[in-house]
C-alpha cells in the first residue's frame, strides 16, 4: 500500500507540473490572440496538444492507481477521490498532508487554466466575428451597384460604384 501511495503522490506531482505548464502556455496565448499572430498561435496550440496528450496519459495512470488503492482498502473505486483518500489515510499524517496539498494545488491550477481558457475562447470568438465582418465587407464590395457610365456607343460600361476610390479630382 505504501508504494502505491508514493507512486500516486509522484503521479499527482507530475500532473500538477504539467497543468502548470499548460497554464503558462495559456498565458502566452492571450497576447498572441489579441495581436492576431496566427503562426505563433499555431505553435502554441501544437505545444498545448502535446502537453494535453501527456496529461491524459498521466491522468489515466492516476485513475488506475486510485482504483488499485481502493481495492486494497476495500473502498468503492468509482467514487474514490484524492480528498476521500486523504480522509482514509488519517493514520499516516505525512501522506495525508501531501495528498491534501496536491489536491489544493491541482484545484487552484485547474481553476486558473479554466478561467484563462474562457478568456481566450472569448478572444477567439471576437476574432472570428471580425473575420466574418471583413469577409462580408469584401463580398459586398464585389456586389456594389453598377454606375450609369456609358461609352461612345451608348452602352453601359459596367463600372462598379466603390465609393470615393472612383473620384477623379483633376476633372
């Protein structure tokens, strides 16, 4: 049991460190979203994906360890959380303290990651709205009304009215 607990604490420390790295990447992403630097955004997104894949594998290991510890303690493995496990190991205050500290640290970091992700999501949505606006503007410029300009044969020239850009100040 002691080796399972030590391994779980190590896995939680690894997971916590990886979430802190994810938080730092999210912090870097915010100014890049504001500036609209797509190449840099792609690099950070690629880094995030690698980190998330690593977090998923560590998280899978954490779930397996919690299940193994639950079986050893004859506890329901489905509902066993770090908080409940800390309550179950009251006789081992050092491990309980480590579990509670890691639980609080993970909770804090995850809250920060979630808040930054919401902020970045709002920025992405604003960027998408601006792109859609620009696309609609370009589309409407191509569909501008024709002018009533005629050539010498009295045929319509088909020139588009695009506002002041057709104004000739020399005439």
